[in-house]
């Protein structure tokens, strides 16, 4: 079920209403059933894949808790192998087979046909990583084992963040399913504001931009110069508004019922370095890789060369996590390369930017960071390496399209809507430098506060693109 669908418009208020009117002890069961229904709207058979790993991880957690020594390691290993195995089978089977065929065909002309045919379950990478967090944290002693099977299943399947995160740790969420959340009108209003803001970013900005971006990237050979450059810049805005919009809706939906999920985005395009960008972008994933891969590999506690290897390896894996394609691996490798170069040139950068005033220095660092991120997005958006290469080789070529043709290609109305939307987005994000926007909105006079609500709702309903465009990160 998409957040930007008519079904969710009915589903969300009904579930929230029932949550507060039924007995407290039955609420977890309601949420579990609601989460199953939510997920079944995509493809009901996927629930059995979730159930398989949920059962294994639930019993693995108990085994870890009751065992000592090598038995605990075996229990953890079974859990990790099951989760990674399911992820590898459904997400990387065709990718691995294609690469094997590429090698064997060149050697002896052999080609292997797939043994199975299936499609990737929605959000598999997200709930797989969340499930692994549980058994790892139980093994480390940071999380008490959960013996209520239904509560554990709800931890994995909690519908607001089931298909695209944030990827929560058990110690941040599990205890909340035992709390009695009273109806709080101020908290509900706060959640609804966040939902409205997320919908604005998704439906007004991201989905309107997607029409032009898909048109250009879907037929790259027809374009050179400005259309390629604009489509790439637009995609960088589209993917941010799409994914952060989803996260806002997820956090707002959970908040209306009293649950607190972790912040997943913090104005990433304000970053002044790639390292800072990853502290602001998809925070739940970057911290997951830090805590469960980078630090176990040695993190910063090893030699300089090993530290750089760890960085590069983690970003390569992060790229592969995003998709079964060499383009995603290249995207991850680029960010790993950016990180290493940034650390190697840290002193030189300080001397260079020290030649400018503090304000100008910050602006220059931000421009360079955003340019590097946008360049990497080309590999993320292009469907194959040859397409990414074409964009890079032709995005600054002389364009045969006039300004009017480009505007016509985008659509004048859509362009104006997107530009106004981006101005609003930037204004809000600029204000967030010094203000808590929720507190600020509540401090406004009633007529101003509701005027803003009605304005966003009107803008959303009038200019939003309601083609039920799937969220970009659902494919991961």
C-alpha cells in the first residue's frame, strides 16, 4: 500500500482510531494485523518470506539468550545466514547469474538459464537489516531477548517503516510496543503536520519532477547538453524529496499513535563535505553500516591503509545493498573514493579554504560537495553503465534544444509548480537552522497556523501529481 494512495487515506485514520479505542493489551495485535494488511496490498505472498526470517530470528534470539560460548555464535550465524541468504536469493540471484553467464560465455560459449523466476519483495533490504539488528544486539547484550512472538513480529513488520525505513534498532522500538500511549491531540497534530510536509515533498516536488526525469533518462539518445544536465539536477532533488518525504510520512504516522522513530534525514544538501553528507542522508542506514560492518572491520583503530580499505569496502557494500547492478556498486565506490580523498587532503583543504572568509568558505565547500553528490547520482539513476557514460559525455555538449523547447519538455505548469515547491522547501530548511518548525508553527496565531495548513493542503490537492508514483527506495 502506497502512502500516496487512496487506500492509505482510508487505512491510516481507521487503524489510528482503532488503536486508541481498543483495550491497551490488544493494541500490538491490531498493529500486527494492520501491518500484514498494509504489506499484502503489494503482494500477499511476500508475507511468507517475512514470516520465514521472523521465525528463525525469534528462535535464534532465544537460543542466544539461553546459550554460552560457541553455541551463541552458532545461533547468531544461523540468523545472519538466513537473512543474508534470503536477501541474496531474491535480490542478487539474477545479477550473479548474469555475471556468471558473461564470464562462461566468453570462455566456452556456455549460458545458464535461471532455475527460478521471481520478483524482488518490496522493502526486503530494509526489514532484513532491521531483523539482523535484533539478533546482533541480543548477542552483544544490548537488547533483552523478546519472548512474545507477536511483539517481535511487529518489530520487523511495523507498517509505518516496514518497506523503506528508517532501519530501527530493537532497543529504540521494542519497548515502545509495551507502553500505553494515551491519545494526545498535540502529538496527533504534530504527526499530521509531518505527514502533510512529507506528502508535499513527495507528491508536489518529487512526483512532478519524475515526469521530466523519466522522460529524459528513459530515452537518453534523444538528448544532449542542457536536458541531460537539468534532468540530473532535478533527479538529485527528486530522490531527496521522494525518500525524505517517505521518512517524514513514516515518522508522522508513527507519532500520531505515540511511537517515536529515528530521524532519517537532516538537510543533506547543506553538507560541506561528503563525510558530513552521510551524517545527514539516510542516517539509519549509514549508522547501521558503521556499527555492524565498519567498526567490526576495525574502523579507525587500525592502520591508515586498512582504515581506507574499510571505508571503501563499506561504501562498495552500501552500493550493492541499494541494487543488484554494477552502477550501484560504482555509485558506492565513488562515495568511498570521495571519503578517502577528503581525508587525504584534509590539511590542504583547510589551508585552501582558509584563504576565504568563513561564510564564503562554507558556500564553496557546500557547492563542491553537492556537485560530487550529483555526479554520483548519475550512476544511481541510469539503468546501465553505458547510459551513465552517455550522460557524463554529453551533459555539457552543445544542446540542440532551445530554452523554450526545454520548458515545453518539462511543461510550463509543472515547472512553475516545482519551482514554487522548491522555494518553499528551501525556505523551511533555512528556517530549520535556528528554529524547531513544530514549535514555531504552534507559536503562530491561530489564523496564521491554520492558514498555513490550508495553503499546503490546497497546494497539495491542486498541484500534486497523483499518479500513485511508487517511492524510489521501495525497489531496494
